[in-house]
């Protein structure tokens, strides 16, 4: 069953069809968005075969009924085969220590666990920046106060496809997702990895270069 495109994805497809080959920067400019804002949409459209990405050339239109070998191979990539090591912090850690961690790890998304290692939330670099700009005493406030809680999180399984990950990031407008499994000890979610937009974009570019 064909995937239904969002309004923005359809605009991107139409623009590439009429103007391609076209670079991501020009697409973003014409849509009055940043390149980061459309990265997930471009990755999804490439994976499902509407667009083809070529390094130093840009995006060209392929078509709904002309899904090539590149798209088919990308469809078969499993999350557990490409997931990265997640940055995990405890909910009791202070906002100050969380800021230090995100700078040292150079990661914009950190997953938050309780004392038993169960996933309870997520905090982004943007969240921490907003707290730092405010009047908050960063040493006294635990990250658990600021984090987005588990009930509002979107997660992945190691058995999900990379395409599923890209679709979830695109539809929920997030830059990274945790890969989880049910813990045998606690019964909650254990974070085993992460997938982010940069990884997806890099894989799409790699396939465009070598296949």
C-alpha cells in the first residue's frame, strides 16, 4: 500500500519534479525552511522511491511507480544493524551536569532513566538551552523536572526498519528516537540504542554514492 504523503512532502516532490536536480539548500530556501527542517522528509521520500539523492548533484524525481534498487535496499535496513550508542542520564542528574554531558558527548538528544535503568523521558539540547537562559539554578534542578516524559515519547524496536524510523521522525518532528526493549528485570523499557536524522541522511547519501 503506497504511503500517503504529507502536504509538505507533496510540495517537495512537485518542486523536485519541476526543478530537479535541486540541492536540499535550495529546496529549503524555496519552502522558507531550514535544511534541518526538511531533512527527515527528504530521507523518507528517497527511501520510498519518489526521489533519488546524488552527492554533489542534488535530488531528482524518480516517481511513485519507478522505485529503484536503491529504495528497495534501503527498505530492508533494520534498525539494530545501524543504531548508534545512546547518551543516557539519570533523572536525578542536575540540569548543569546534563548540559556538561551534552557538550562533552556532542549529542543533541539524551535519554533519561530512573535508578533501575528504565526509560522515563528525553531531554534535548534545546530544552537545556532554554533552562540556561532563564533564571533557573541549574545545580539545584534535576533533569527529571524538565524532560519530556515517557507517555509522550515515540520509540523504536530493533526489528523496525530504517524507513519506519524515518517516517516516525518525520511525522513527529523529532531529530532522534530511542531504540528500546522490555527489560527482563524491571519490566520497563531499556534503551539499547538510538537512531537520528543525521544517520538516516548519511545512509541515504552513501547508497546514492555506491549503488
